[in-house]
C-alpha cells in the first residue's frame, strides 16, 4: 500500500468516535483523580474571591499572577497533587498499554458494532502481557540508544565549545542536529515496537522477541514510509493541540455561554491526542497489513482466510466387487508306463 493509501487509512480510523471518546474519558478521569488533592485548597483560595473571578473570566493579566500566587500559598496541596500525578501517570500508561491490544485487534477491520466491542476488549485482555513486554523492551532501548546518544553528543559538544563564546553561532546548529538524530532514533524504535505489537494481529500467540525479529524483516524497504507516517501524525496532533490551546488561552469568559464554550474547548484539547493516536495506529496497521508475512507464518493468514465448506451428507460409495473366481487348472495326467521291448531274434 502506498503512503497516501496508508494516510487515508489513518483518517478513516478517525471515524471510530467511540474509541476516541473512550481514550479521552479515561484521560479526563485520571486527570480528575490527580487533581483531587487540590480541590480543598482551590475551594479555600478561589471560591468567592477576586482571584477566582479572574480564573473564571480567564483574565489575560491577572489570571497567570493569581495562579503563581496559588502555587506559592498552597505548596503543601500542590506537593500532594504532584505525588498523585505520578501514580495516575503510571496507571494511565498501563491503561494505554491495555487499550493498544484492542486497537490492534479492531482498527482497520470491518465488523459490526457488537462484534467490534467484543473483539476490542478480548484483544486488550489477551495481548496485555505481550504489549507490556514490548513496552519494557522499547523503554530499555530508548534509554540505551537515545540516552546514550544525547550523553555522548552532549559531552562532545561541551568539549568542542568549551572555549567558545556563550552565544557563538555553532552551539544552536549542534544542538538541533543532536536532537534531530535523537528523534530519528526514537522514531525507529517506536516504529519497530508498533510493528511488534501489530504482530499479534496475525499471530495471536507470538512472543515478544519473535515479534521484534519479524518486524525487522517486515520493515525492510518501509522504514522511511513508516517514519513519515509517524512524523505526519505527530505534526498534525501538535498543530491541532496548538490551535486549540491558543483559542482557549485567548478566550475571555464574561458570560455563561462563553464559559460553556471554554469547557468545550478544553474537552476538544483532551481529545486531540487520542484522535492523533488512533489516526497514527490506523496508518501503521494499514502499512503492516500491506507487508508480506514471514515465510513461516504465511499459513496463518491462509488459515484465517480459509472458509470451510458447508457440511452435507457423505457421498455413498459402492462396496468393491468381489474378485473373479480363480480358474481351476486341469488335473495332472498320470504317466503311462512303457511296455518292455520283445527279445531280438538274434
């Protein structure tokens, strides 16, 4: 499948509104849990106060100042919220790993609503351990490759520009180059991990290392296309998030209608990342489905596409005819004894 075809598959996956709503609702729920330690402090500092009015109206000058004052005065509540954010972030990561199994199982496949829901939750439960292993391997690889690259180039840059002026022209290009290569390494590892997760789409019992090995073979000749798809959806997600954030940040809320519109903008902001995630998975899975399967696993796709013939009555087979009777051989004629010769006249 060509790059425009896989990109169209990603936009087609955006029609999965229920999936996007599920991911958005889970993120909003976890965010609310993380913010619960701030509720008493916010009620004490903002309810019925001028600072609270500035927050509600999103005052362009006073609201940021009041926010920093709140962080300074309610440092204990903010510290408790930071601990809650850490644990909810871990829970959110596990939920995302759980949902990936259902995404791999259903996105890009035609099925009815009930069948799709059953397949989503069954795939999420069945592939959770596999996706967790893939994530751990991905995290270790990112730590070694990307972290090692940044540490190496950071040390080299420090040595190169040790005696250079603080605002010399070479520092910024060097930093941009290091970050660009690090992002390239991250994209390669991310694409390999996504294909390893998608391997369960064809081989439901494949292991993590076998999936990574097969993914390397499937990505031959498709690395640039896959990296381009990841970059495209990352740019689209960042652009949508920036647009929504700019609209929400500059929106004043003097009336109830404006407050409602502000809440709608905040909900859209929460939905931007799940939408970009679903779109990216639609493109990656379309690229995976267009890849030829490994030789040892071709029979799995053939078996999944094979439809057994409808059962029917067995054909009647005539019993074999008996062999012809053997022809009796003629009885052996006994030999006649010879009579003795008469005596000679001589």
